[in-house]
């Protein structure tokens, strides 16, 4: 099968681009011909250390829009030569864009949604803390905009049952909605001995709690900073390792660390090999405030589980589903620094709890999130789309 995989995502350090790369490799391993169309050069997508060439937030909103707009003609040109187009967009609010692409190419098409719609009242309540981040999502990423669409694709792919229910509530044809958890690029996630990983990253001995990601309000890194003095009262030799993607306001984070009085217990890193970081730390803390603004399921959580490290995240519905109601990670209430601290302390003090989580992760990664199984599921969706939308 000749397959065009396309994404309009403007940032390389994203779950959608990582999933696209992993899907491309998996399809090619089965003998399919794959062409990837994105905002990035194919050679860049094949780089092992892609974080080193990410554009970050250095571009203005206008230039990002221009880059994204430029992707559409490229998608149309490639898709016309393929048997099926798999077009990835952020959320159902962009279905009308997918409809436009279908009108341009008139080829069997599958649409993938990276994330779910926003809860507008919830984001409005948080708007004053990060207006530049939340305002566009309130205006665009909502159910009203999502209903303005013809829904012409032969199939729609989401990562979770939560997203499937969302599409059905918007009126999507049940038979065309498919749940396939998002892939990650496991090739970059080699597990290494903890002491070797710590030496490579310049990290000290003792209990380490790690965070990696953007400094966006939605990630909840500020909650983790507020929680860490409580962690230190229970585990005085613990350290917090923060690996920053280069995206977001670093000065605000450093100010929060200073206010919390933990500067001497925090190790700041830049963009790193996440497999190496997860090998080095004892606990990964990913205290998402909301599950918008990233891939669903969050790619960083899946990466941590692939490496095999105890994880603390939040009890948001999407993460409850991902972790099988806390079987693969401990869950804290979103935005609750005290609860987050308690869950981190439990993992640092009770290694057996972390061992149970890691074993559950291992089983899930081999079965529920098996790349081979997920790739075959995608192939089935493509074949159905070709049947529903003959050329």
C-alpha cells in the first residue's frame, strides 16, 4: 500500500511527530511505501537526537501559521500519488480543515486527532495564569467549532475511549471511529544502568525525582516545585531533576524554585536523551493540570513506561484510562501539591510499590501498547477507508 502520513504540527518536540515517525517506521517494516509530509525535512525526522534541532518557540505565531499553511499544498501533491492519506490534526475542532484537504486530493483518507477538546469553563478559570496559552484553545478548541464540519473521511483515529466518546457525542459515525493508542518512537528509549545514566548526565547519588517537558502551565511543573519542600521533609536527601525542552518561560520556573527555597536541591538540565534521564531517576513526576496541549495519551508518560520507571501523574480521566485506574502509575489530584508530594514520598520510601507499577507497565507495553499490534490496527483502518472511499 502507498501511504501518505501528514501532520500540520509546527513543533518537532511533540507527541504527534514522535507518533508519526514511529508509525512510518512500522509501516515500512511491513513492506508498505510511506511518504511523510510535515513542517520538517525528512532527513531531520530521521535524526536520532531530534530534540537538538527543534524550532521551539523561536518563531512568531504568524510564521508558524505560514509554515502550517504551506504544508497543505505539499500534502495534496503527495496524497494524489498514494492509496490512502493519513492526515493528523490537533483536535476535532480541525475537522473542517481535513474536509478541505479531502476536497483537494479526492483520495481515501483517515484523520487522526492528537488530543481532545478543551473544557472551556475550566480553562477560563485558569486563563489569567497563562493567557497566551489558554486563550487560543478556548476560542478554537471547543465543541461549537468542532461541529462545523462535513466529516468526509473514511476513518477517524483517536488514542482513547474518552476521545471516542467525544466524537460520538459530536455526531461522528460510530463505524468510522477507531481507538488506537498513539505510538512512540521506542528506538530512542534504551534502558541503561542507573549509575551510568547519572554519570552521563552529571547527576548525583541519592533519591532523584525527574520531570521533563515544556514549561507550560498545563504541564503542572509549578505544582511539582510547590510539592518538593514537603518531599524533602520526608526524604531529606532527595533531589529534583528538571529537564527543560527549551519551550516556555524558564525565568518564571527559576523564580518559583527560589521562592520554594529548594534551589540547592534542584538539578536543571536542558534537552536530554529521555531514555537516559528515565534510567537515571527513581521516580518520574508528570503532574499535568489538564490533558490538553499534548498528545493523548501523553507521549512522555508512555515513554517513561516503556523505559520502566515508577511514575506519578494526575487523576484526570484520560490518565486514569491510560494507567488502568492507577495500576501502572500513582495518581494525584490535579493541582494538589500536597497529594502529589504524598505519592512521590510513597514511591521513594516503598520500593516494592514502584516495582509493582513497573511490572504492570512492562505487561501493558508488551500487550496493549505493542507496536506490532498497533501498526496492524492502522493497516486495517486504511483498508477500510479505501473500501469506503474508492478513488
